[in-house]
């Protein structure tokens, strides 16, 4: 089968899977805020750490072009971005001298990984961000393996654009600079890439400053002191965070971690320059994500997960016999999530956690990636239900959204179903 046909097949398969597993009602967390902003339909003109300039404006564009609701515009952007990310990861692995089948399996493993799959089923910025990061990584790989030096320039373009999606991507700047250093003998393309990135990135600050915001506004927020709190933990908390990060890795990639480790060491032997580029990119992303003082820090690992999934695919090509014996198990990754849910749900701690988090779906919300038939935040707030933990920022967005939808003629009973 032609590799482009395989890529199209991957896109259609995961577009269908993600659509079928997508939320039925607006989920908890930041989802209502995204829906509200898109439903209002006013393009945002500033780029702060939490405004996600390019994501929001692209979703509004979807809404305007296709006459969608705020909910469906967000859903379409999230799902399409996720399915396209599948394709880019597939081609990234294929470029590393892998065959179509190993590339296919590794792409499936990434797209069935819990963190990515979950974010493809809710309203969030992260699959859209993954698409731009995946394109950036793909172009870096092509720069090492292709004679077409234009990929070096594209690296600066895609990486610069990614900053307008999520400012967390600054963590990969050291990796990008390492890449530019190794490409220095392609002087014209390397300088063009660096200048292009610098121009696109600096435009964030110029845009905000021109509208009266401080220069640090692209990476600051008035919604919390999460970064400062990350440095106030004790040693036990840091150790716990690290153990939790290992759990995330295992839950996302299961025993395929072995192939990822093989891929990492093999890349070190075969292409040391590319190894160090990925090492530097991964180090800062993984470190930040591990210790960042937010409850949903698992989402910040996603750029690292892309790199690790590519390492898994690379490892497949060097453990071909074992790969042939185990590759079929990628189709049973969803079963692993179901078994985990059933086992944890029978433990005393699992039952207690399920009861504590029952207001938003219990342990199913944390262990199963799909979100169809989920509990919605809108109905929860309208019915004046209470949660055992603070969710005041969610309620504020819901109140605004309900008011907006009532002004558009929807009744409260209709809005509760959103």
C-alpha cells in the first residue's frame, strides 16, 4: 500500500474514533471558557499565556465559515487537529528509515496514548498545539535525512507559529537552537530559519505591547500563580511528582516503553546530532511538566510524548523480531484502559476516589480517554450542585455562557443539554 494511502487511512480511522468518543456535554475544566469565547465570535487581538490566540481565532474562523455553534467549531478543530497529528507522526517515523508497517503501528500507539486521546475528546488547545509541534519535529527530522534544505526554514516557521498556540513551547527553544547549531553549515537556510522564528515569536510581544499590555504578557496570567508555586514544594512533593510522571509515561505507552528506550539508545549511536536535539527538547518539556504546580499537568507532557512515540517507532526497526510478535497488541490498548478502570474501581482507594470525583464522572473521567455520555458542567452549575473541591473559575464561565445562550433564544432546559 502506498504510504500516502496509509496516511489517509490513518487520518480517516482516527477522525472516526475521535468523533465517536467525543464529549456529549461540555466537560469540566477550561472547556466552557473556550466555548464561550468562540460563541461570542469576537476575534481576540492579544496573546497572553491563557488566551491561546491562534487556537481561539481559528475556531472562530471555523464557526464563521461553516456556520457552526461554538461547541461544534471547537469540536471540529480539536478532532481534525488530532487526526492530522496522526499523519504527521506517521511520516516522521517513516522518514527515520522505518517501513510503512512499523510507522503505522507507532502512530497508532501515539494516537491511542491516554493523554493525546483524552485531549482529542474534549475542548482544549492541546491537539491543535500537537499538530504544530509535530510539524516542527517532522521538519527537523527531514532536515537530517533529506537533501532538501528548505525543511530547515520550515522548522523556524512552524516553531514560531506554535508560540501563538501555546506559550509552553518556549521550553523547546534550547532544542531549536541546538538544531540551528547543527545546521550551521547550511548557513543561508539556518539563518533564515532563526530569523523567521525570531520575527514570528517577537510579534507576540509587539502585538500585546501595542495594545497597552506589559512586555511579559505573552507568558504571564492573572488567573493563578502556578509557576511560582512550582518552586515552593518540599522534597517529598518533588519526588512524588517525578513518580507520577513515570506513571503517566507507563499509562500512555505501556510495555512499548521498552522500544522507546531502544530507539533512544539506537539514535544516539546512529545519529548523535539528532539525538541531542531531541534530548534538549525533551529535557525541558519533561522537567517543566513534571513539577508544574497544576492538577492537570499530564497535558504538558504531550510534546515530549510525540518525541517518545517517534523513538518507539525507531526502536521497532531495531528489534524487528520482537516487534513482529507484539505489534498486534496496539489494537488492544483500549482494552488496557478498560481493565485498569475495572481493577482500580474495585480497590478501597479507587472507590473512595470515585466517590470524591463523582460530580464529574468519577474514576472513569481519569482512566478512560473517551468522553461520550459524560457529565456536563453546564447542567451541574444550572442545577446548583456542589463539588468537594474549588471549581469557581468554571462556574464563572458557565454563568456567562448561560446568559449568552439565553440572549440567543435558548431556554434553560435546552442549555442544560449542552
